[in-house]
C-alpha cells in the first residue's frame, strides 16, 4: 500500500505560472505551424524574419537582444535562412567583429506572404481585440519584469 502524501499547493503543476506560459507557448507554436509551413519557415525563423522585416538590417548581437537569444542559438538559424536565400550575413566594413544581417529581395518578398499570419493567430486565440491587446500588454510587462530580475540576479 502506497503512502499518501499531500502536495503543497505551491508545488502543484497547475499552480505554476512558468508551466502555464511554457505550455501556452507550445500551443501557440502549433497554431502557427500550418501557416508557417506555407511560407517555408519554422517558428524561430519567422521570429528572425519579423525583426528583419521591421529593421531591414541589424547585427547578430542586435538580433539576439531583440529575440532574447544568444549567438550560439542564432547562428544555425541564420545559416539556414541564408541557405534558403532569404538573408545575407556579411562582416561589417567598419568593425569586422560585427556580422550584419540583411534581407535579400526574396526575403523581403516573403513579408507579403506572411501578412495574413498575425490575423490568423489573433483569430486562433478566440480573444476579442480588446482582450488580445490587454493580454499582450500584460505579457510585455511580465517579460520586462522577469528580464530585469534576471539582470539583477546575475550581478
């Protein structure tokens, strides 16, 4: 006969904010997948392209800061995007330590194919526009707080 233990509420999976966010992120990625498959991108590649469509050009460091990713994670992604003809990676002429990432004509053209994706994702959440905007604001605030906490804790 197994001894019954009482799990404290703070250690129950259903009470973990981090797990709920993690599981929600995985579900969002699944929601994106059929739309991204149509344009030939993975979710991570789509995030890189979003930054590049907005900025047109940036360094690997700037891209990593925007996406909260290190260069070790970004490099394979960028190599695949370059092999697909969507981006260029070039050393900066002013500072050879910096690698500049820019869109090719093909990468820029892909933006048009991706225009419908944000609307499809908003529909997929089944939130009203007001709920969507409110939740986005709350998560941006949470991200900023957790990021600040991580910076403070690493000092």
